[in-house]
C-alpha cells in the first residue's frame, strides 16, 4: 500500500484509480497524516458486505434450548458496600 500526499493524488488521480483497480490501494495523506484510502469499487463491495456480529447472532438457526444455561456465580459484594 502506497502513501501519497493529497496534492499528488489530485495531480495523478487517473493513475491512482488505475492502481486501485489493479488491487493496489493508496493511502491519501494530508500534512503527513493518513486521511483516506482509495480502493477499487470491487474491493469496497467485498469488505462492506461482511455481516455485523449482531446479524450473525440473529441468524443462529438453533432453538433456545440448544444453548446450555450458564452456571450462575454468587454475586460479589462491591468494595465499600454494606456499610
């Protein structure tokens, strides 16, 4: 992955896009700080389609009884409680 100052990315945008399409992302920097990443649209679609953890949990095909109950531990007293 190549770092490129914003002014250079503007001047060579077509080449930066060509590199992204070829599979080489470019980090765009501004005043030395990493500000953005240019990736291909195909790569963006691939990484943006990853389901969230909540979606994965909601898609669990089992029944409520499939997951055993956790043994409950007795509650601990908080320091300073009960005074």
